[in-house]
C-alpha cells in the first residue's frame, strides 16, 4: 500500500477505514482484526495499530479491554447532536473571527475561498475537501480563542469522515457549499459578526442535513435553505 501525498502510512490506512465505516462496509459492533487489515493492505501490524488508535480517538471505533477494536454504534440522533454542537461552535468562531481577525488572515480566508471556487468549478472533490478544511481552520484561528478553536477542531475531526464522503456522493455538493461560503466570506470581510454567525449557522445546518440524509435516509432538523453544504 502506498502513502497518500503528505500523509503517514497509518493516516492513509485510518482514512481508508473511516471511509468504509461511514459507507457501512463495516457494520456497527463488527470487530476490526489487526492482522486481517494488515494482510489486506499489505503492511505490518504496527501502522494498522496506529490507524486504529487514531480512529478510536474520533470515536468511530471503540477499544475494549481484551476484545480489541470494533466499530462504534452511531445512531442518527447521536450524529445529529454532534453536528448541532459543531454548528454552534463554528457560528461563534465565525462571529469572533469577523470581529478579531487580522487583515492578513482575512486575505488568506478570501484566497482559500477563491481556490476552492476553482476546485468546485472543475468538480475536483478531493482538492475542494482539503481547501474546505483549511477554510474552516482559518476561521477558528481568526476567532482568537484557543479553547474555542480546539473544541471546534476536535468536533470537526470527529465529523470529517461523514462530511467528506458527501463531497463525493452528493450532486452539486461542491457548488452549493461554495455558494454558502460566499455569504460567510462577505460577512467576514465586512467585519459583521452577526451576519458571519448567521451564515455559518445556515451552512452548518445544511451540511448536517445532507450527511444525515445519506446516513439514515432522513434527518431530524430542518435546513436553513434547500442547498446541500
């Protein structure tokens, strides 16, 4: 198995397994055997063990004493709760970023947004996903609150496998996401905290709706618009 550019072997394995868990190729409660996975990917058990530990930190899988690793049970309500909490934190980050970010940070956010627009226009989901993560991380950093930044990043990392899969499976997902970012960037550049928070709330709600529809065929919360994030 070859590493993906910029990633360790364990991270590449972790990402691959996370994708398969989200797609339900592994069932909730199913045991993940280190040797079986190592044989499948043609690697030693060491990077597999590291990959499983990474996944356990995101709670996609569980580590039970003397029983090893198994796929965690994630009910739609649990996933919805994660998205709701993440959306509230992101909205606060956006508000504070609009009020506190330095001019250089605003320029960087705008630049990344423009790059993402090109990726969306080209239908490059992989490039867009990477730029999307940088875009949100820049907003968290611009909030100038390390505790809030760490909490927002932690929840985003837990949701990443569910969120990123939508970029590859939902029609026009990239374009809708970029349009929602447009309103957010405008508010950030205008130093309008309330508008930034509202735009992020809208974006987060649509993202949650899109993922939940694919996760369980339904969603419990009403999106703020018809566009999928």
